C-alpha cells in the first residue's frame, strides 16, 4: 500500500484514506452522516485513535 501511495503522489494524484473518502462523500451530499459509518468500521476491526476519530467528526461537523 505504501508503494502505491508513493507512486500515485509522484504521478500527481491525491491520495485519500477510507475516512477521507467518507468526508468527501459527505461534502458532496452522497451521505448525510459519517459517525454511524465510523462506528461500523470500528465494530468490524478498523482501529483508529480517539483523537483521529474526533478530528474527523469535527471536520464533518458531527462532534
């Protein structure tokens, strides 16, 4: 994964993680809330720091 990101950046592409994709989807009106999706991700074993989760929710105006 790291090699793919490095290559993409060298080619001028913007790389987003899964939570970045969720933020973009909310910005575009494709989803109304991020929090339930983050909770589902966490319940399925995707672990992120509490600080990162709070940052994402603040960015999405859901904190």
